[in-house]
């Protein structure tokens, strides 16, 4: 069983969805967790929920689009417990209305999305690594996307930025391995967050899932389990990994969906 007692963790965008599930899992296994988010009400609710379950958690207001928030976030967390051991870079930005293909997409939106997503990992790691070196090592887990590995007919900025995060992950892993710092990435597929279920048409979800061999959407807890693995000693000899949590999406031939059986299901389809 993973034991993170005495460890200090930061989870960006940790107040809901995947980030919240990660924060809950880390706290459940003994880590002190700093939930970093822009929405104070949601952040405080997340922290209260963790504390009710016996975990130790604190909320730190954090706007990932503001470069000056990164040193404040890392410094505050590291000062409180005198160390920083785990960093989960969960923040991600997109704009489905404007992030399209090369010709139809909006150029301003393209560069804004690319900058925001790469910055969220680069700046946080740049500030966190010195603290981890002082602590004798640490684990950085970047939340990427299965889209970073599969070309898309749209979302050019999002998929490109996530591919860049994969490269950044592996470069950091190589550069700081001798300092005891591991850096890995988790690549979620279609995850049943409230935002996904609310904003994606059912027709699209069912169509997408026909290409997922496991036949279902992932849960935030599926991603959190992978993050927990990389945070703990079970992965002490793993660094630079790009770990897919996508139900086997894109594993088969493009014709897979034509022959797949049985039909996939959405949350709520089965009792």
C-alpha cells in the first residue's frame, strides 16, 4: 500500500474533476496536500471534503495564467512544511470554439492555449525542482492527454501543447534524475468529469467510445490511481514515462470500431 506520510504535495487545478480526485487520493495515503485553484469557494469545499475524510489539506488561490502566481504557490507550500515532495501539474486550457484545424482555427487562441499549457508545467517545475533537491528528491506528475499522441482533425493548439508537455516531462526526467527527482506524465483519454458530460453531446461520446476497447469512459479516480503510483515508492525506478489512461484508445487499427462488440456504454447506462 502506498504510504505518503510526511510528504508534501501540490495539485494545480485541484478543486474538481481529475485534480480533486488526485488531491483526495494523495491525502488518503498520508500526504499533506495543497489544493491550488482559482475558484476560492470550490477550493475550500475540496479541502473541507478531504479533511472530513481524515486528510490534511490546505487551499491556495492560484491563477495558472499569471506567471507571478507560480513562485508564490511553490514557496508557500514548501515553507509551511519545510519541504516539497510531490507536484501534480493538472492545469490545462482549451477553447473548443476557436481551437480548430490549421486554417480554420484562430491564431490568437492558438498561441494563448499553447503558452498557457506549456507555461503551467514549465514555470511550476522551474520553481519546484530546487525545493525537491533540498528535500532529497521528489516526484513530478504532469497531466497530459492521449491527444498528445494521436493526430486530430481539430484542437491543434491543445494537442500540440500536450505533446510539448510530454517532451518537457522527459527532458526534466533526464536532467534531474541524479538529484532523485522523477518526472512522469499521465495521458488521460475520455474521462467522465462533470465538464465532459455536460459539454459533449451524447452522440459524440458514443461514437468516440466505439474506438475505446474497454468500452467505457474513464473516471477521475482512474487517473488519480496512476498519479498515486507515480507519487509513491512503487514507481521509484520509473522516470520519463508517458503513461496512458485511455482504455486502449488508438491501440487498434482504424477499422477497430467497425468490428467491436459489445456496444460501449456511458455512465448511467447500467444499473
